[in-house]
């Protein structure tokens, strides 16, 4: 995983704000270091001269070191920062909410009522044993409601996104990884599951939900601390 750098870095008594290019260079050094200035320039399709000031700033920040004939490498300071990043140490277990669930044979109408009563954007569909079967979002329900069918009779299992296409998280996963999943897959919520394997068969018991709202709460808590 790439080190996602905070764009502000404390170097001695100075606060340096990295540019997008400097952040990109730091990522390249993180992945490919030790690497020479020429090799970095080649990867970025720029001249070595164009990178001189960026490399100087990164070296000054002490996140990057440089050795003659070896190249640029990330320092222990970068590695420690990455390890100690609060988003890596925080776990989904610290942030998730209780799940809002319905059964597959519940009607679209019932699901819409649940959405309002529970004030959520996503409902998970589970079996009698609480095993994950699918997910329904606001827009899935809106689409069904506009479809002209009898929503009292239409079961949610017909309109849900179903397993194995559901993106999941677990309480042990870092908040950063779960947040990356939300962004990458463009969904608002992940079911938090307990993974159960019996006789080589894996099932996912729904124990919570991890949403963009959980992330916002966490962000505000951290900022107010
Ligand atoms: P909305 O479409 O209401 O803005 P989402 O962006 O969360 O809400 O959902 C987009 C689509 O992805 C919907 O069709 C929904 O069924 C599906 N979906 C929602 N959550 C997940 C998930 N965790 N994994 C996979 N698909 C999901």
C-alpha cells in the first residue's frame, strides 16, 4: 500500500506544504526506492533539472534521504509516520454502527419504511441466520418505486445487489482500508461482518455497518481532540 502523505510536514521549525508533484515523487520513492533522480524523472516524464527543487524540498523535510551513487530512499521517519498514522491504527471496530437489516422476502414498501424509521441510506439483506445476502440503497428503492410495480408485493431480493458482489469489512480492518473501499467502489456503506468458515464453506454474518457518516464522526472527533 502506498504511503498517503499528509500534505503538511513538519521539518525542524518549518511547516512544509507538499505540492501534488512532490507527493507523487514521495510515492515513487516509497515504492521503488532507492531510486536515482534520473529514474524518477523518467517515471514522471520530466527532465532531471525540473525535479531538482522538488527533491531538495523532500530531502529537507527529512522524509527522504539521498546517498551518492545509490539514490533517494524513504527515511525511518517516513516509515514510522506511516505506521503511526492514526487512520492505520484506528479499526473499524472503533467506529461502526449497528446494522439495519431486512429479509429477502420483505417487500420494497417495508424496506422504504425501514429506511425512514431507521434514518439510514443502506439496508442489508440477511437470511434467518443473519448471513449476508445483499444490499439495498436509497436509489435502488427509488428506482423500484418509480417502476410502477406493486411495491407491497415486490420482494427486495429482486432489486438488491447480491452476494458475492457486496464489498465487506470486518471489525479488525483498519479504518483507512475501509474508507478506501468506500471510495474505490463508490458506495455509501459496507456491512461489517464476522467471517464464518465451516467445512470449507465461508459465510458472512452481519454484525454492523460502516458508513461515510461513521467516517465523518471520526474525523470530527479527531479534530476536536
Ligand atoms: P445510492 O445509489 O443510493 O447513492 P450507494 O452509492 O451506496 O447508494 O449504492 C450504489 C449501488 O451499489 C446500489 O445499487 C447498491 O445496491 C449497491 N451497494 C450499496 N452498498 C454496497 C456494498 N457495500 N457493496 C456492493 N454494492 C453496494
